[in-house]
C-alpha cells in the first residue's frame, strides 16, 4: 500500500516525530494513521500524552488569567486616578467653600450617607452652588440640574391639574 504525504504530515504533527519515523510506522501499519499513533504512544515516542497537553493547557489558562487580571486592575487604577482628578466643589457667590477630589468625596458620602444627603439638600435649598468638574474641564452643575428636575416636576404636576 502506498503511503500519502498527507498521512505522513498528519502523523508528524500529531505525534511530533520526524518524517522518516512517521513513514516507517505508517508502512508497518499499512497506512493506518490511528494504529500508527497508538503504536508510537505505546512506544513512548510521541509527546501527545495527556499529561503534557494538560500542563500546556494549564499554563495557557494561567497566562490568560494573569493577562485578564492585569487588564482589570489597570482599568480600575485608571478609573481611580480619573476619579481623583475630578473635583467636587461647593461655592456661594464668588467664593469656594469646599473643593475636594471625588475619591475623598465618595468615601465621605459612603461613610455618612444620611447626613451627607441632608447637608447636600440643605446646601441646595440655601443657595449654595454644587458642581463637579471633570479633568477635561467639563463642569457639571449639580444644583442647577436638580433645580431643572424640580421645575420639570412642578410643570408636570401643573399639567396634570389642568387635565382634571
């Protein structure tokens, strides 16, 4: 029986053996690739044993996990740096009363949620301007946004009264 080059290539790739050895083993088993692979494994001439493959698989999984973990922590680090560059500002008139990085503001608010919400509401009601300034210079005026929402709610209530 003639041995095709495709069968030799398959055996060389799967068993990690040279051309001559693959050809000789295929000739011994009349071109049967499966029988040739079994023979090479029994003779321990191949590196396709499951222990070797599972070690490679575990190494690849560890490497992928390490890359993913590094990527995640890089994203978290960048987020925290960006958050720290963002400023929480409370002002009245032309004077700034409080100017803190958002990291500190977030920690303080989380530690004193009810108290800080009450202070925030009182500040807005008494005319203090509350804003958040992003690192790119964009200014988000919290007090104006809340006043806009309040006006929209009042308008909605008035519209509903007219319908009655």
